[in-house]
C-alpha cells in the first residue's frame, strides 16, 4: 500500500470520527423543541410586524406579573403546607396522622375550580367572622379594628385557594420521597443516638427533596397553568385581561392565540429549567 493511500485512509477515518459525534448530537436533538421555538419565533415576528397583534400583546402583557406573582407565592405556601401535612402523616402520633390524612384526602377530591369558588365566597367570610368573634375583647378595647370580608383582596383569596389545593398534592410527593429512602438509614441514625426530628431534618429530607425535585418542578408548572382559573373570579391575570379585551373587540383568535403563546413560553422555559437542574443533581 502506498504512502499516499495510507494517508488518505487515515484522513478518511479522522473525518468519520468527527462525524460520529455530530450524528449522535443530531439523533439526540429534541426536534419538538426546535419546532416549538420556531413557532414562537414566527408568533413574535407576527406580533412585532402587525399593529393589531402588538396592541393585543401590550394589553395582555400587563397580566403577566399577576400570573407570576400569584404562582410563586402560592407555590411557596403550598410547599410549606405540604411539608407540614407530610410530617404529620409520617409522625408517630395517630391523632396527627388522622388530621393530616383527612385534610389531604378531602382536598384532593375537590376540583380546583370548586375549591376556588368555596374559598372566595364561603371560606374567607367564615374565617373573617371567626376572627372578629375571637378578637371581640381586643376590638372593644380599641386595640384591633373589626375587619370585613371585602377587605381581603381577590388576589389574596386566589393565593390562599391555590396554596391550600396544591399543598395536598405536594404532601403526597414529599411522603413518597421519604418512603423511597431505605429504612436502614433511619435505623442507623437512631443507633447513633439521633432523634426523630434530627433524622428527618439532616438525613431523610435532604435525600427526599433531591429525589422528588422533578415532581416538585412539574407541580409548579401545573400551578402556573392552573393560575388561569383565578380569571373566572376577576383576578387581573393574563387570561382575565385577554377575556376582557376579547369581549370589547371580538378579536378572539388573535387574543387567545397570544394568551396561549404566553403560557406556552413560561411553561416551556420552566420545563427546560427543571430538566437542567435535574441533570445537575444527577451529575452530583
């Protein structure tokens, strides 16, 4: 074999070795994501080049902050409440177990929209009346002022409803994460003299949160989408502003296309962020 032919074969093998990683990357490319991004680019280009769509976008854009604010605050409260329910359900107290189980199973069996209506129109007035009744001595003494149900804004009621509703589901995610950890770790910690709460705080919970992070991320995405339900009660989020603008202009196709695009961009971005963080946790 001549020297030139040997060099040509080596060059060909080198070219193939460079092509293999490229082929692997192409085979692993999420084409659905490429298609979604292309659709988003086309949609935003249409908004920028069309005055009608630009006006609609600016009108609906004001509700983005409300949607994000309601979702983040509700999710933070739902995480806290869900952790409390989980700790009660796995505690050694039968009373705490029954109370938490009663709450979780009841809330999980009620549709989110029905729960929103109940808290908006029934739950908040009842709680306000109870607070006024319990605080009568302080109210008569002038220390506290009597409050009315109308003093509780619709945004606060929406946050309460979403946080209570999702706390039941998040508590089950936490409980599944705790139960996925081997019992030998708990027994080893107790052998070393660690108490129940020390074992839960320093050994079980850190591992459980790492295991259930994808599920918790999916719950936040679901809450972001379900936050659109608060529009039926007048909270000025993206959906509500779109509905109001559509009722006055009758441009239903353009308005609800933009509303859907906004939710898609937010949920898609969150889904990619959750996957990236999940990959970092796996590497660790």
